[in-house]
């Protein structure tokens, strides 16, 4: 899908919906779900036909390069694996179900985008949407399909009021901007369905103002800021402050609760579906009988979903709080590129420890799932774009901030367990952030002269931050082991 050339932001508002309106919208959602599944089934057929063709097999043997990519692009068009050919495929369904043409095209585009991940080997499979599991539909403009006008959403001859609170000055200011298009959103909270509208507005979000003082909140500062982000922590270095913080500190470990809930769900499922299981507790292959779920099972499933939802909301709030504080430190943010997907994968090596026991192959999947460092960086980049800036990404292999010593100009490899630069007496993550703050304009090497100019101030702020962390530890606060304090 073509990206918009103008800046935009999203405003999410609750809908004051009645029961009969909810029933009508639910039926419409199910129609669009069926369209999505039809599109996905058709794409699978076309893709399999292409893979069976002689031209495809010959192209797979060709040398990788631009010519090979062009040949694959031509094959995709020839076999109808293109977004606009899918739009032609759904025209009969549009008439049959009496759906809006813009919304149905967006559904087809969404399906094609998901299927492209399978084609480019970024995903192993693409799932069909189950009954009642389509959570959003959207239009292409604010003139047809889903329309926001005069504080109401107009959809399928329904006029649904939008809830904007009297004290919500941000929302009142935001709705004055031009609405590009609308999205109806369904969320499940505590086992209940709630409906929202997301207005995609043109421009940048209005600045939030402190009601008591009248000052603008989270104003962007001026200066260079280096960020060394890990799986659970973040090191920050600027001319104003140096910090070593935990990502999403309000997140609690829910793995034990989830395990207990999952066990209860499994026991309930076995009792209500005895014919679906073997005597050893495994699921029978080829058994196509319908699954039966008890009310107890449904309650447990909703409880599990609610735990995940709360974690997600807490994580977003923590990230936004930290980002707003970061923006006060400067306007040029530098971070090393990191493959978080690679860190999620299990280790391929089978190794033993000193006692002869096998080491766990698990890596950082759990901490990445709970702390979401990649999401933090994308949120920071979005905030910077609203201020005509961006997040500068530095090639890790060229700069090697974790190995460099600005005093000697040498690179020294360190093990993961080494959390301090012993020669300088500086915490490793904070020193990496300091070096990134002093990178050259080409983003390929560290500016040593700049490092010497800013080092004394950094060392003072560094020592102050380490003392703060030590004091926290003395007061009984548990620090993350990777901090090395």
C-alpha cells in the first residue's frame, strides 16, 4: 500500500453504541471477515500454481540479483499475485454482500500485505480469521463508508455518537484537524466487547498543556543524545544527564499466573473433549469433531486475554513516560542497529556447563516480549518525526561502541558478563551511550576529539548515576543483574 505523503496521527475515542447498533456492526464485521478469508484462499491457490510452474523453478536456480528479482516480479503479476488484481477478484463479493467498495478494498490490501510475508519468507504461514475475531475495519477517505461528522460516526445508515469528555482538551483540539479516514475498532476488556473509533488525522498531534501552570508538556530539547538499548535496560548519555534505567519498570512477571491458567484450561478441555485425546494426553490427529468448551474454560480464556491486555497497556504507558523525559535532553538521538529477532531465536549449539549438565538453549525471547525494546525505538522515532527529527541508526559492525576505547583508539572484545570498562572505571552500557553521542556526521566512526571535550562532564554525571543506583540497592530495591551495580 502507498504511504501517505503528509504527516498524520491517530486519535482513539469510545463510541456511545446501543445494542441494536452493535448487532448490525457485528454482522458487517463478519461479512468482511469472510471476504478476507476468500482473498487469502485465492492467494494460496495462485501462489501454489506459480510455484508449480516451470518458469518459477528455473528462476529459483538463477543467480541472486536485480534480474532475478525482476523475473519474480513479472511472475507475480502473471499469476495475479498483485494487490490490484485482488481488488478485481473481490468485485463480485462486493455486490453479493452489499459492502462498501473502499472498505472491502482495504480488507483485500490487508490480506495481500499479510500474504507477502509468506512470499518473502518472513512468515511460515498466514492464518485465516476465525469467527468473531476480526477486530477492525477502515475506509480510504472520510467521504464514504465510515464517516466522522459533527461528533458522530456514520456507518450503514447508523449514526453513533463519539464520546469526547468536557475536560479532554487534547481530543477537543485534535478533532479540529482534517480527518483522512476512520477505523472502527473492537476490543475485548474483562470479557466484554467495547467499540471505539480511530480517527486518522492530518498533521501532527497537538501539544499537551499543563492545566495548572499553562506550560507545554514534553518540549523537545537541543543537543546530542546517545542510547545504548538492551533487552531489559537502556543507557542514556547527554550533556545534561546520564541515566541507566530499566525498560518498562511497571511490568510484572505474569508467567506463573499464565502457567496456572493454561493448566486449568487444558484440564477443562480434556474433560469436555475426551474423544479428541489419546490415552497419553496428546491430541488425536485427523479428528475433525467440533471442540466443546465449558463456561469455566471461557472464563479462564478471557482472564488470560485480560492479563495480556493489561501488560500491553502498562508497557505503552511506561515507554511514553520515558520518551517524554528523553525528549527534554536533546533533539539528535543516536542508537546502534540491533537484530531483536535474532536475539529471540533459540541457540543452535548444544553445550554443557562445568557440572556436565546441558545448558538451556533459550536466549532473550522472554525479556524481549515483556520489555519490547524494538517497540520503544519505533515510538521514539515517531515522536521525533513530529518535531521534524528522526532516530539516527548507526551500523554496529562499523562503530563497535561496546569495544572502542576513546583514550587509546583501540578495540577490545568483551564478554557479555563484563559490565564495566575496568581501565576507565565506567559502566559498559553508559560508556557505549557516551560514544554514540559523540559519533561523526557520517555515522560510521566515533569522533575522538569530541569525546575528549565532553568526557569530564560525562564522568561526573556517570558517577552521580552509579551512586543513585547503589543507594537504591542499599534500600532493598532489586536491580537488573546486567546493570553490574
